[in-house]
C-alpha cells in the first residue's frame, strides 16, 4: 500500500494518476500488440527522467509489501515453488549478498508455508542449462531471466501467460520498454524485476597523467579511440576495456551501444518503429564501430590483449589496480571497487583506495547518429506445467513469490547497486532515497535510461547477440576477416537465421 | 563360466563350434549376470544413440517437438560436411587429438621408465606427478587461464621480467597460438594417465629376461629395445587408443579456456557440437555432427577391442 507523503510542485507530473495517463501508450500496446509499443523504444521520457526528477520523487510514498502481497495470495497459503535465478556470487559486493539473503528470509517470514527450492546459476551457463532443462521437462516453476532470454522460451511455447496484473500491479507501474521485453505475439509472459542502463567509467588519475581532462568522459566514440591511444602512449596502461568474449552476455551489452550510436544495429532495433526485419549488421554504422575497435585493439594496441577471452569481470581487477583507464559498467562497478579496496592489503591497498577516489562515471559517448545504451534488466517468468520437473506448477505460490519479488520494495532492494526497480513505485520509496544517498553515480547511470535501446524482441535475439555479434568482433580483431567481410558474413548469418526459424 | 567348448579350444584340440542356440544355452548363466548391466546400457546409451541418429535426419524446432520437425534425409549431414567451419574444426580436432595423445604418451612413458628405477624420493615424485591427473579439469582450466593471461599472466610476466619479450605473450587471444596453448594444458593433465598405464606395464616385464640380456652383454638401449619394448606393445596400443578417445571427447579444457575462440581457432568437434546444440539450438544439425563424431569414436573403439585382443595374445606368448 502506498500513501503520498508529500507533494512537491515538481512532482505534480508524476502523480500516480498523471503517470497512468502518461503511460497510455503502454496500455494501448498491450491491447494492440508489439508494434504500438515499439513506437517509443523504452517509453522513458528523457525530459522527465532526469537525475533531479529521480531525486525529487524518492521517499515520497510508503510501501507495505506484506499488505500488497496479501491481496494477491493469502499469507497463510501453503505451497511449493522451484525457482532459478542468476544471483550473487563470491565476488559480489557484500551489500548485494546481504539483500539477497534478506529477501529470501523476508519472503519465508511473509509466506511461512510456501517452500522455495531455489538454484542460483552462473550468468554464462544459465541459458544453456535452462534450455536443456525445459526440453527435458525439468524446468523450474519460475525463473528470473536476463531481459534478452524470455522471448525465446515464450516462442517455444514453454512459458505461461503471466503479467503484472496477475500479481496485483498495474501494467503502467512498469516502463513500456520493460513490458515489451516480456511480450511475444501480443501476449505477456512475465513481469519485469529490474531495469537498468550502464554508464561510461574512467580513472581520472590516468586521464590526468595522459594529459586529458580528468573530469570529462570522452564525448564521442571516436574520442574513446583517441583517448585510449593517448593513455597507452603516455602511461603504458591499457586505455579502453574492450570485451569481446564469444557466448558471453557482457559482449553485446558493451558493443551494441557503440554500433547503435554510430547508426548501425543488429536488426533495426534502434529505429523508432522497429520491424525486426531489416538487418543492419552490414550497415555503415556497424562497419565504423568494427573499425574503431580494430583501431584500438590491432592498430594502437591500447585495449587489453586479453579482450577476446575477457568478460567485464576480467576488467574489474585491472581497473582497481590502476592498469585500465576506461570501461563500461553499472553503478555496481563502483560498489565492487569500494568493496574490494576495503579488502585489499599491503601495497595494493593505497593503489586501490586511490583508484576508488579517482573513479568517475559519465554518460555513454555519442556516435554519428545518437547516444545509446542497452536497456537491460531482468524479468521473472512462469513455466508451463508440462516442461516443469514435477509436471505441476503451483500457480498461487508463484504469484505470491512474484508479487513479493516485483513489488516496489524488493525490486528496489535487489537492484541496490546494480540496476533500478522495475516497479516504478520503487522510485518513490524510501529505499530509493537511501540508494541515491548511498550509491555513488546512480544518478548518472539512471540518467542514461532515456537513451536505452532494448535488444530485438525476437526469439533469435540471444543467438544474434551472444554468438553472431561476438564472432563478428573476433573475426576482425584477429584479422581473420576484413571489416567489410566480417560484417557481411554476420549479416548473412542473421539473414539465414531469421529465414530459417 | 568356462565351457566344454572353450576348454577344447584352450587345450589345443580342433575347435568345433557348437550351433549358436546351443552356445547361448551353455552360457545362460553368464547372460543372466550381465543382463542388469546390459539393461542399464540399453537405457542410457542405446536409446540416446538411437534418438540422436533419428534427430540427425530432421530439421528440428527449437522446442524439439517432433510434430514441428521436418524430415530432411541427409541434408544435415550435407550441411555439416560442406561447411567451412567443419573443415577447420576437423583440422583442429586432428591436431588436438594427435599431439595431445602422442606427446602425453611420450612424456608419460618417459616418466614411467624413470620412476620404474629405484631411487630416493621415488614415491613422493610418483605422487607429485599424479597431481595434474587428479586435479579437476575445471579448476585446472581456470588456473591455466590465469597462467596464460595475455595481459597479466605468470608466463607473460616472467618473459618480460627476463627480457625475453617486450610485452606479455598473447597465448589465448591469438588465433595462431590458442590451440597449441590448450594442447599444452591437455598434455599436462593427461600424461600422468600414460605414466600410470606404462608403469603398470613395466611391472609385467620379467626381471629374469633383463638379467639374461645383461649376461649376454646387452646395454641399456638394447635391453629396452629387445626386452622391455616388446612386452609393452600391447599396453602401449591400449593406452594410446584410450587417450585418443578421451582427447576426441575432451570438452572441459577448450570450452572453459577459450570457448573455441578466438574466431574459431580452437574449436574442436565436441565444442562445435555443443555450440550448435545449446548455443544455436539446432538439434538436428548437432545430432548429425554427433553421429559423425560417434562414427570416428566407434572406429577407435573397434581398434581398441582388437588391440586388447592383441595385448592378450602378446601376454600369452
């Protein structure tokens, strides 16, 4: 339950009713299919969702999660749920591990008679495991999946129709772009749990040592290439933390913004009205982006040599050690650096502390066409009984769990330093206010939300993004192919793929 | 269970083969003993093999529902065999299997010969050399990734510290060195197996033959070549075949260390099959690939069974 605590003049435009009215496009889309929603890629108004606006609405409503969930499923409901998700691991910041543990504890206190059998899976292995499990009728009843994956399972007919309305939340409590990611052929197959965009991160001390303005991010992608070379030449340290490992989700999340910024794409997902029928992997914008990474990796040798086997995880320690100047990441990276700097010992300690102090966040660089970033996040889905281990899905238990998970409280707490609440009322909660005070640079990454572009909402998306795009990058970075040949080969693969499935 | 027919054969009398049904009846208890194992094998091996072969003739839907699948005959096989990636991957697989097997065997054999001699600390050394074999392949792969790391790896750091190179060596992010680097790791992991097998083989070489050869004035090389080596022929062939099969099936090290990259330079059959099936969700195509791999394995399997027979004959002699 929520009650407006105070209403500032600037908050008038985000009054609940006004917000509902302003989100009419989203509601209309739900009635008319995906084309209407795709009109406004994410539905996030850049003029509204500014850092100051986000700060102004934080802490303006009270949330009673228990009461909200009780309206969906009685608190004494007895049941069982199997649940898979990609959660924290050993390297995660302590605060994330704490909130994750508290979440399950709070759920078991709210629903003491619902038994949860949970599996926390590694990000790079979860998709293959879930695909195999679903084919072997051993899928969990519910799973929280990265935004890119759900539509594939929906297209295979393995997911149940499930929408925020099923757990008592109006659709307009979620960004239209997030709702688009859970939709397939005019039906809704999940509830968003969190949504985020990344920012551009740099080490101000290395910028200064290289003679660059330490307080300004490179304005364009062409500048990133130039800065990277300057840093390598002047300091001997690696400039841009390129990530090009194949079959790893980190890779498209960092390269697609560059492609989109330069006017390219995989399909036409960056267009205002995407059809997902045009292939842009061989466009000039994509080729320019490929040439830029070739310039950094091959010509200037200013990106880590290990980029071809690196995920973002492998960039973190070099950055903390002051050996890498620039990378793309969530606010989570700051939490990681802070956490690991605290744990550093000996000679590493002052270096790590200095890097934390010199860490800066800015908006992603512009390209020839736009400023862009991946509109990321996760959604929770419910599988059909015939692909679930026991052949049965405890729908009430799933509803209780998803209501708890996607409500304003836990969608805020579980994305504390890495994302944003999917449930927009989370932005108005007291926990959002705490986050803004506690998590440095959150305002910067959140201000990137209006530039967010969702990955194509097609079942082939995971293959295009995790395999075709990284292999295209590897083909040029290893000089196995020219930029033109690699982009043409990738475009042909996608053409065959779209035609084949 | 020994039979009259077997005893006759063993005693050197002319071999008279009884009719099939009679022989089956004579061995009825043997069949009962192996029936449970045979049942399990049929369940966990025969059915998947049958299913894989069936799938290989279909263009499958991502949901694997056969109702949505289309029979395409040998199209999947034609697609696999005609693809550029198959040619490259086959070459990688051949290089991977050949060098991993041969070098592991040579090192293992050398280590076995050294450890067969009496010297102080032999037991400790045997234990130490077994460590790579008992270490989890997953853990070993991650450790080696960091040893090889192209920016901060131990080898690269040593090479630059010793002024052997001016920058860290790019092992895994280079199409020319990735596969060779993986083979080195595989050899490190596999050679203790060859060592154990050959040590066991060396225990079977009769000591009195060595002594007789020494009396006849044979030097170490002649004793090895004319006494030791002939006795090890059978175990060597079996070891080489087992290692070849294991290497052909080896997935963990290449998958974890490079995922088949960069740009497919360390992709081998098994990683390609996995990628096609679970990364690209083409189960029909992956099944055709698997059947090709299965045929290669079966060829090695037949060779293994024949070698086992040869080894028995060699021991009998």
